[in-house]
C-alpha cells in the first residue's frame, strides 16, 4: 500500500543502507497509475557527470597546414556594377521639375551647343589661315627668293599658330563635355581650365594695325605674293572673303565669348553646379575683353574699313586700309541734285559709290588733303573743289544737310591741321623729322616701361603659382618620405616632380633680378642681359616637357595603387578646388609668354639703340625653344592617343583631354 512504501523511503534515506535503495520485485509492486507525463529518458540520454579537467595534459599545438581548405563558394553570379551614386540619388529623389524648369534646361543646352558650334567654326577659320598662308609662306623662307621674310610673315600673321593650338585643345574639351552633357551640364570649369592662353590675344590685338599695313605693303612691292593672295581672296576656300577678313577674327573672338557665356548664365540658376564656375570664367574673360576693347580702337576702325571693302565692287586698289585712315560716317548724297550716291567719309577721302542690292559699285573718290569746301555760293549745296574736279552735293532733308556740313567742315579742318603739321616737322614718320623721332622715342620708352612692369607682374604671379603647387601638393609628399608611412616611394616622387623644384628656385632668383632691373630702369632700360645671365631655367624646361607624360602616368598609377596617396591628393584637390595633374602642366605655357613680351619690347626699341640686337637674338632663341617644346608635346600627344592606356586612375578618364597641350 502507499503508506508503507512512503515509510520505507524515509527509513532508507535515514539509514543510508544501499540494499534499501533497491526496488521491490516487480511482482510485488502495484501497477503505476495512468499518467500524461512522457516516459523518462533512457540512461544513454542522461547528461554525463561533470568532467574534472584539472589533471588533463595541455593540448598539442595546432598545425594549420593540416586543416583542409574551406569548400569553394557556390557558383553565384557576380554582383551588378556599382551605379553612379549621384545619378542614383537623383533618381531616388522625387522629381520636382516644372515645365518651366525643363524649358530652361533646354535653353541652357542650346546655348552650350552654340558655344561649341562657334568654336568649331573659329578653329576651322584659323586652320584655313595657317594651312593656306602661314605654312606655305614659311616653307619658302629658306628658298633663294622667298615670297616673304620670316619677320614679315610674323608681322602679318602674328601668333595665330599658337592661338590655333590652344583653341584646338579648347574645342576638344568642349566636344567631350557636350557628349556627356546629360550627366555633366557644365561649361564654366572648361573655360577656367583652358583659357589661360587668352592673354595671348593682347599681343595679337596690339599688333593688328601693323599686320594690315605690312600685308598692304607686301602686296604692293611683291608681285608673286600679290598673285598668291589674289588667287585665294574671295574664293570658296576663304568662304568668299578676303584674307583681311580672316585676320580680324581673333580680335572679334574674345568679345564673342563674353556674349556667349552671358547668354548661358542667363539660363543658369544660382544653385546650379555650373553657376559659380561660369561667373568666374565670365569675369576673367570680360576683364580681357575690356582690356582689348580699350586698346583696339585701331582694330575696330580697320574692321569697319574691311567690311566696307567687302561690299565694294570694281574698287581698283588692293585694299582700302592705309596708315592713319579712319572711317567717319556714311550716307546718301545727291550728286547734281539728281544722281543718288552712297558715300563713305574717311579722314583723308570721300568715297563715292552707286548703291546696288547687296553691294556698292565704286564710282571714284575725292582726296580731302588738298580740297576745299564751299557752302556759301549756292544755298543748300555742298560744293567740294578738289584735284579730281568740282563736285556739288545736296541732301534729301535740311537735317541731313546740317549733319553732313558739320562732318565735312570738321574733317576738312583736321586735314588742314595734319598737312600743316607734316609741312612744319610734325608727326609723319615718313618725313623722318627729328621732332617726330623724339616724340616717338618718348612714347616707345613709356610703353617699354609698361611692358617691362607687366612682365615683372606676370613673373611674380607665376612664381607664386609654382610656390603654391610646391607647398600644397609636393611638400606633403616630400615630408612623407622621411616618415614611417611614406605615401609613395622616393623614385615615384622624383618621377612626379621631375625638376619642378629646380624650376622654382631658378624663377625665384630670376624674379629678384627683374625687380632690381625695374628699380633702375631710368638709367638702364634693358632686359636682354637679365635674361642671358639669369635665364638658366630655359634648359630645365626641355627635361620638364620630356618627362611630363611620365609624371602624369605616375600620378595615375599612385592614385590606383596607393589608397593613402589617393586620399591625400583627393582631399587637397577638394579643399583647394584645384586638380594636381592640371597644375603640373603650368610650366608648359611659360616660355611662349616670354617670347611675346620680348617681341613687344623689341618692337618698341629703335634699331641700333639700347639692346635691340640682343633682343632679336633672344626672341629667336625663344621661338626655337617654343617650337621644340610644342614638338615634344605633339609627339607625346600622338603616343598617348596611339597607346590608349586603360586604368589610369579615377581622374584620368574624365580629365585626360584637359591635360593634353
């Protein structure tokens, strides 16, 4: 029964006898009551007793080589390529573009395409001048009877070849950007990176008057050259225009950029990524345009005369452009009260033409130097007595009569004063008067000082730029070479910097010498000796150009392989808003700028005076150096295009065109 059984268990626990722990025989036990509990687990499933590990020996050392390799991963497809994050973010954002916003974007694109189209046309026009005129004339310089001397060729065409090279580079960058316009709708950055050469236009504009006069003189004195020009003028090869019309194009280009960028900015919101770059580029170009406008009155005058020449038919002279001739006005006068004449008034002649649909037929001219004006004999009639005859003109309205009387009276008075000035030793250089030479020398001396001062200012800016590149990018790389974690190897640093530091030191010393000379300019107005004594940097540029491609390739390689190097460079570029590789191209543009400055100073120095001869030798040396550097850059460019390297770093694919020269 249950009660005795309970007592036995209590007794057995108190006595501790092992025999009492044995269960009674099965026959004597009553069957267990039914239960919902599961049966107990068998002995084999009971947990083992605690294990005493204190006396166990230490395990043997692990042999990693005996561990089998993990099984290969499952044959999963590769992950999809990483999408452009900015494009992804833009796609995830809700679209809030209104129809007005989309229309504005379309206008921006149209204005950008106009920039590209006009640039393509301009490059084609400059190429026409170089291919049809400059190259053939230069090839014949070494012949026994060249068409023109090298000096005359440069006087006429100036630095148009340098301009063409720079604009080809700009065109290439614009074409690439328009191809990727949907992802990068910006032009401001391209102009900021590619328009440093715009300063070259100063020389072209200042030389333009001399260019047209030299061209006219060569036509008159050289029959073979005149034949060459005549065979090309107004032909389809020149788009039906004259060579003078092509020479005026660079004078018109800079103001054209201002208009184009202003139009693009008009459709650019303040928060657009292109806004700041466009404003900065426009400010820079407009500053140059203002300078050109303030110094191009002669160029504008010549441009106007050439435009008149282009609509003239039957004009017997090669060109309307002559020294000191300026356009004053044009309009309709009645000859003998019945024949309608379209007249062009210049400072020295009144040109008579018969108006036609699109042109003006030449009918003669009146020389004003020896003519007289009579307005009293016949009321309402303008009577001019000249060596070409007596002419009577009238106007259709009293207001027109008053206008032309005032113009002609003033012009005749100016002609009279000019004749008196020439007759009594005035300002005509052809008279060779001592007074003229003194005035001209004084004016040239003033311009030489201004040019020398500008050269010093530009050199100071250039040295500051080199110092900035060195301190911002190269110095941190140099310092890392002596630390525990260099950002690159010493050989990689030397490949990147080449002889940049040597260039910097030479230019710092050269700048000090230029400043010293400028301080003593009144007693020693020369620069050739400073260049000859301190211009040691010239030879350094040969090496810099030769190693330039290797320098950029090493930058790309380090960006790809060295995360610390890439982190530093990209962080500095972001903070400084400047690109390391682009800055390394800075020295490539300097030599041609020296050449232009010295050409200007030589032009302002009278032969056999001061250092005119030495300046000529320096200009020639810089010309040869520029040609050699350009040739080296062109060869480098051809190699780069031929090899088409891949994997040149994150920047290279996007920016490579910007680094070509």
